[in-house]
């Protein structure tokens, strides 16, 4: 039985992790610590809060006394650290929060874990740090995929902050003997993803006849993994991963951005044709008139320092821990589309006021 502290559990991947874990390990206790930034949403956890083994704490990972009290009072033996500023575009426009949360915040957690676990002789513990493939930089079209020994070469302030936090986790293992593991995962998609990220943004913009912004030529490549597969990988690492080790997690599923956008357009058109109620609910969408949503595609100025290609070599987690994704991209993207179509109130609450105003002034059926 485990007592977990899940940081950032009200965000996209953390929320999915909480439901995955509660569904699989009914004996375990989970405490979520989340600052509820723009990306965190307590309502995500409404179902989890019905479970007496779950507790939500509104607080910041930078608050070391709070973290220490949680570790002690809940007898936490496992930290799963998701909390971060996670959006590359935001890091380009305002890096400070990324330094505070991703670097200083991670260090604060490490200090608290060292004090409450190591300094008190609590041998049975694990600090699992959730990181990203972006720490490895960018690949050319013929380069081999990132392995765990690919040198770090982060290009955005976000990636640099994550790389820095990875190094701190490593240092706490090497120097103090903290029991740590790190996972570097590729792009996730699925339920509860904040609609500033490519896939949910494109889905929602198609529903409201808004342009689909493609940075540059749209031929940048990402390696997509369904969020539950990421969390199954984390589960395997917690169960069988070796202290001090890093594991890449990915689905060997490379797509150019423009091809993903085309796919979403095609699948939504198909859904509208199969379910006539969608045309009533989203009457502004081109799909409501059986028009191909690709007409909304607009190439815009490229992201500064935009990484051209990411690809994960996931052989280590496959060979050592038996990881394989359950979800194909075909099944995962269909599930994701269906989830967004069925959860309009969820994403509607997150849309900015200016976006809502835009929709209200342009269309007769404001959301
Ligand atoms: P997200 O932005 O959806 O959620 C982040 C969560 O962290 C939010 O709930 C937010 O309120 C919380 N948070 C932010 N600052 C905090 C602070 N100072 N104290 C406490 N809570 C705070 O992010 P996500 O997409 O779910 O990503 C989760 C983790 O996974 C991040 O560490 C990210 O780097 C990593 N990751 C994400 C992806 C991806 O594709 N989304 C891929 C690989 C790795
Ligand atoms: O690779 C893992 C990373 O994936 C995570 O560490 C990050 O937290 C996560 O946000 C994600 O980063 P990306 O920058 O790859 O994701 P995003 O959804 O922002 O963009 C995906 C690709 O689509 C990227 O090449 C930029 C492009 N894009 C994105 C948006 C939002 C567009 O062309 N237009 C857009 O409007």
C-alpha cells in the first residue's frame, strides 16, 4: 500500500493520473497538492473527492513548510511530481514563472523530501519526477530518436527549466542518496487537456468556426502518446524502476502538426455526419454544413526557436519494465474527440472571456 503526494494533480496529466491510480489501487491514499494556476482546475477532481482515500490541498510546491507537513502528517512514501508551468509559448513570453515553479519549486520539494525522509532515516520512499522529451532539444529528419543518454540541449525557457529540474533530481540522488526516478515523456493528448495546446485548441476552434493557427509550415514533428499510456509508464516505473534511473516514455508515433490537424478535421466531419445533434449544438462549425473544416487552416508566424522534431526511443522502458502503449493513435484520438464533444461545460469554463465574447458577437448561439 502506498501513500502518494501528487503535485499538479488538478492539471491535465495529473488529473488523469489520479483517476488511473484510484481505479487501479483501491488501497492507496492520494493527496493532491496544486496551486490552481490558470491550468489547474479543482472541478476535474470532483469524482475523486467522493473517495475517502483522496484529499485535495490547495497550495504551492514553493511552500516548503506546507510540503513538509503533508509528507509527515500523511505518512507520504511516494511523491509523483507533475506540477509545472507546461506551455512553451507562455515560457517564451514570460519565463519567470517557469524558473520559479519548475526549478525552484522542484528544488523545494527535494529539500522537503530529504528532510522528512532521508534525514529521519525513512528508507522506503520514492521521488518520481515527471519530465519531458524537450530537454533533449531538436532532431533532424534522419536523426535517431532520443535515448536516455542523448545529451541535454533544451531550446525554450520551458525546456531549459525542465532540464534544470531533472539535474537537481539527479543531484539529490547522487549526493544524498534520495530514492529518485525520472521519466521523460513525449507529447500527451487526451481528456482534460487545457485548450491552449494544439489538439484541444484545434477541436474547439473547429466547433466555433475559428481559424486553426499553424505555426510556420506545419511540418514540425511531435511523437504523440495517449495520456493513460504515459501514466501506465509512470506506474511501471514506481513499481519496478531502479532508483537513480531515467526512463523515456513514448508511443513511437510521429506526426507532422499539419497532418494531425487534417486528421482532426476529417474525424470531426465524420462525427457530424454520423450524429446530427452536433450540427445543432455547434451550428457555427463548417462541419455543421458538411463543409471541410480544413478551410479554417491559417499559417501564422512560427514559434521562436521552434523545435523541428521530437522522437522518443522507448526501448529501455519496454525491455526493462515491459512497457507498451495500449492505445493506438487512431483509437486515442477518437476517444479524445468524443470526450471534448461530450464535455463542453468543462472546456467552456476555461475559455478566456475574450474568446467567449468573440463567439457571442459572431454567432447566434453563444456557448
Ligand atoms: P498542466 O499545465 O496541464 O498542469 C500543471 C498543473 O500544475 C496545474 O494543475 C497547475 O495548477 C499546477 N501548478 C503549477 N504551478 C504550481 C505550483 N507552483 N505549485 C503547485 N501546483 C502548481 O500540465 P500537464 O500538461 O498536465 O503537464 C504535467 C507535467 O508533465 C509537467 O511537469 C510537464 O512538464 C510534463 N509533461 C507534459 C507533457 C504534455 O504533453 N502535456 C509531456 C511530457 C511531460
Ligand atoms: O514534448 C512534450 C511537450 O509537449 C511537453 O513537455 C509540453 O508540456 C507540452 O505542452 C507539449 O509541448 P509542445 O510545444 O510540443 O505542444 P503544443 O501543443 O503547444 O504544440 C504542439 C505543436 O503544434 C508544436 O510544434 C507547436 C504547434 N502549434 C501549437 C499551437 C498551440 C501550432 O502549430 N499551432 C498552435 O496554435
